[in-house]
């Protein structure tokens, strides 16, 4: 079986080299680009499984690269950028990025985010119907039955809490923006719906994260949105 191919789009030579060496050391194939034009050409000719994309490119903003890429590919895009403003993260995620990391970053975190992206890609490309039961450590969501369980005990959720849980579990590992979530649950991204989302999220978390000794299931990206973290069988977070 071919090793996954990663497209690294980064105009900073030392960072590009660091990422390339890391990928090679962990069994990934890779191709690189130092500008947007080359990135688009490499993406069309090589069809990489994942794109690692810097936003500050010399010839075109990385957000525009995402928009162009999304016209023909749904493969994961992980942004790696020095831009740390919430507005930059939201713009990239709404344009179609699957994840967003800020510089400086650890290679361990990059590899963890890459593994999550590849798992999601494998599921989407399998052609198999969605698994009717989602399991994440002690959490089980039975989509067919329309109910969820924590450590074997049924969670008593409101309709909106369950909608939110389903949205998070079906996108486990992916950052979902406030706008995306509110449009999926309420059909609009009005300010009052964002406020309602915070309330529903708070009550859902109280039911999911009752034990302070257990790691959280849901990660908050302040000003941006939320992400369901993968929890292993031992109840520990399997990603950061």
C-alpha cells in the first residue's frame, strides 16, 4: 500500500525543511511548494492526501489557495500559519480548511493533527455507509437509536444538545466554527444563535464531562468554535 502523500506549502525554507524531514522520518511521502502557483500545480498533478498550508505566501494569500483547492478536492487541508488572530483562523476554516495550527508548533502536535486528518479521509473514501454507532472512549453515540451513553449510562440530552453532539462526533477531530455549527443547528448564524450555542454547549459539557479526573471531550477554540477530541480506550486524550 502506498504511503500517504503530503503537499507542504511553505515559503520559509527552514520551516519547510523541518516539516519535510519530520514527514520522511515518520513514513510519509511528500512534495513541497514555496508559493501559491506551484502549490496549485502540485495539488492538481499529484493529488496529495493532505495539504499542509502556510497562509503568508508571496504570490497569493493562502485563504485563496484553499478556496481554489476546494473547487475540485475535499481532501484535508491543515493550515500552519504565524497568523494567530481569531479572524484569520475563522476565515481559513470557513474557506474550507479542516484544521489550523499557529507557529511556532511542535512536530508531535503536527503529526497528531495529520493522523486525525488521514483517519477522516480514510473514512470518507471508504465508500461504506456511516457507522451507526460512534465510540470515543467512554462515550457512545448510537445514531440509529438517537441516543448517547457515557460509561454505559444513557445521557439525557435535549434535542439541541443531541444535535450538537451528533455534529461534533460526526466531525471528530475537526474544528467547527460558530457559524458552521449555528447554521447546521438553527439554520442561521445570527448573533443570538451564537449566544444560544454557548448555552447549549455549556449544558452539554456538564453532562459529558462530569468526572474531573477524566479528560475533556470538547476543545474550545476561543472566538472560533469547537472540536471533538479523540479519546482512547483508557480514557486519555489521543490528540491535542
